[in-house]
């Protein structure tokens, strides 16, 4: 891991901006691909480029200060992710993605590349805050599962044209490694080198039939691509559940407003027939409001409960970590389990409504 503090302040970088709820897997995969074409320290992605315990705000700011290009990874939910108050996070000035994109657009000489993943469309100007609207004037680069290597290669060619990013990836080998790590790590480096040579000698001279050290197979790109649909679906479901919770709460508010209107109409009704009609309407509105309020409370309780959104989001994070570590079978199982649980949670309002109605009919 390259520390944002240890990286040269003069090394031009590629800064990858993305939303974890929207495109973390695609952004991480893209970062790994770019590190095959550029020096490792030139590709800045928050969790991979910031050491544990480092000041996150300072490190991100330094990443922006040294970047020559910003890759904005836009997935299907990039615009629609909301905060706890139901506001689109892209509209909140304190939102990190908004800050990263807005800051890069304001800086002269910084090239901004919108990259579309998961079948996302380029946002329209009217969908964005004013300071982010110049983003829509940039040529978008779709990265598709079917043509991933070709799409990435095209993006790399354009990035190489950015001043400062044309140099090849850092050479491999002991000399370049010692140069990158610096003299302060010389003793640690020497110890690692001795251990590596000892392991190599053991491997060369072990007797026939002895077990060899396990070799970890590289992640199969085609298998990783197969996870993309699962990951995209899993990441979209929490937003759908939260949106549904908002719709149920809004329905309860509408029922309350309708009840107040009927009460006013009942007061102004003159004819007996009109009064009877308004009284029936009043009773029905009271029933709707009671059902909607109880449904909203029950659904909110389930969403915020021990098997709610927080727990399921944690399971998604575990699946993402497994995918990045190359544990594809485990990641597939975890994604499928999270999708099943989230789908069940999304379908709960219908059953809860029947439960509320049955209790009121007793």
C-alpha cells in the first residue's frame, strides 16, 4: 500500500472519484487495471492509497492537489444516493464526491474523465448542481463487462496524453523497489530479501515428493466479470428499500392532509346528504391514516432493526472485500445471500399492510 504522505508531491496522479454505494467494485477493478499501465503511486483511490490512521481529509486533499487527471466513475445510482434526511447527496455541498468533482473541474490543467459503468447514462446538466454541470461537456467513457479490456485500453490511451502521465509503470526488481521504499526501510527490506532468498533456496533443493509452498492463482478476469451483475443488483437494493420507506412515509403524510381537508369540508357542509357523505369520507380517511401510519412505523422498525439495512450493508461490504481478495466463490455466495435478504425486506410492506388490516378488523 502506498501512503498518500509518502508519495512524491510532484508526481502527477490519476485520482479516482466514485461512490462506494454505487460503484466500489468497478472503481477498484479499474484502479487495479490502471496500476498495470502507470506507476502504482500515480493511481489514487481512497482506501488503497491512504494508510490506516492517516488524516482522510488531508490525504484526499493532497491527492487532488497532485492529480493531473480525475476519473469520475458513474454508476446507475451515482445521482440517486441519498443521505439520512432523504436529500440527494450530490446536492449536499459537504458530500465528498461533489467536492472531488467540483474541485477538479475548477482546477486549470486537470483533465476530468467521466467513466460510465453498470449501464449508467451520462447525467444531464439539469440533474447536477451548477458547479458540476461542466462535467456533462466531457466525453464519457463507457466501461462494459463484455468489452472491459478494450474499453480500459482506450481510456489508458487517453490518459497517457495527459501531461505527466505518459511515463510507463515503475520497473520491477530489487533496485527499483529499494528506490521507492527509501533508505529508512533499508533494514526491513534487507530482512524481506533474505527471507525471500531462503524460501527460494528451500524450493530449489527440497527432495522429490515434498510439498511445495502453495501458489495463489491470479484472479480470472472473466470470473470477476461474472460478479458484476450480482454486485450491481445487490448495491441497488438498499437504495430501493430506502426509497420505498420514503414513499410509505409520504403516503401517511398525504393521508393526514386528506383527513384535514375532509374535516374542513364537513364543517362547511349545509345539506344533510352532504354531511353524511363527508362523515363517511371522514371515517374512511381516518382508517387510511391509521393503517398508513402503523405500516410506516412497522416498516421503519424492520429497516432499522438487527436484520435491517445496516446489517445487510455490512454483508455487502464483506462480499466486496471477498471479491477484491479474489475469493470469487465466497463473494458470489455472499452477494446472493444479501440480494435474497434485501429482496425479502423490499417485499415486506405488502405483508405488513395485510397484518395491520387484519388486526384492525378483529
